[in-house]
């Protein structure tokens, strides 16, 4: 049934997000490799369990998802995610005095963003199921690759996960529109996307390297100024 399947898939999604967050935050693995590894594992687990029938989406839910009004909650979700990344600790690196934090606080600050990402992926999966009416096994690898390309083209640093929600969303919309106009199955758009990816990877890499260098340089100057100022009692 759709209800039980939704609950079970939500628990799996949250467990995946927590596992990824702990591997990146505490084991210090790179997020991109954890994402690829987990996607590979989940895909083949799904293939092994493909004999289990997937739930069918209700007709009313499918009709509502196919309505143009679905753009409104999507835009609100994008803006909400951007606000979380900009104005809350979820999107900021911990300060030096916060790195010596207790385990509970460490799990909250390091793993919660991954759990939140898994929650968004779960919502996307429910919408995809509602749109198609069934759960295709082969769509997982396609959408994982599409999301990765859009994220990297949107300016996210592949080595650290530092990026921007809005620019990644704009890149995703541009890719989807480009594929709609040129065809999903044709080779030309995929060649162009691959070339763009090769061009954007070094650009985003050195951009974030430059930002980090400038940040540390400003911090160093600020500390030198503070050390040079006599302490007032």
C-alpha cells in the first residue's frame, strides 16, 4: 500500500542521510564519493528486490502533481532551502570555538544537513511516483546523474560540498529545458553537458580555493590587528 510504502521509504531515506552525514562529518570522507557509493549500493539493493511490487499512485494525486500549480510549492521549497543554507548554521562551517563540541551537537551540525537532503529526495521520489504512476527502477541512476551535473554546474565545490542552492536550481532548470528542446535520448545534448562539466569543474574549484584563501587572509589580518591593539581593562 502507498501509506506503508511511504512510511518505510521515509525511514530509509532518513537513515541514508544520517549515514552519509556521519561518514562525511566524523569519518572525514568526501561527500561526492559517499554519495556515489550510497547511490550504487541502493540501486543494486533495489534491483535485488525488484520482485516486490511497487505501489501505484492514486489518480487524484497524479493529476495534482501534473498541474502547473505544482510550481508554487516547488519554488517555496527552493527558497526555503536557500534560506536555511544562508541564514542558519546548517549552511555555515562551524567556528573554531564550535569545533570542540559534544557528540550530540556534532551530530546535529554535521549530519542534519544530509538528513534534510535525504528528506528532500524522498519528497522528490513521492512526486515522481505520482507523476509516472509507478516506480521505475532505472530512473534512479538517471536522476542521480542529472542532479550531480546540475549541482556541479551550479558552482558547488566537488571536494567540499560548498555551494549555492539558487545557482544549482537555475542550472537544473536550464539542463531540463535544454533536454526538452533537444530530446532526452539524443547524444548531442549529453556531449554538450559533458563538455560544460569539464569546463565548470576547474572554474568552480579555483573559485572556492580563492574564496577560502581570501577568507583566511582576512582572518589573519584581523587577528594581527587585535594582537597589536593594547588590551583595555
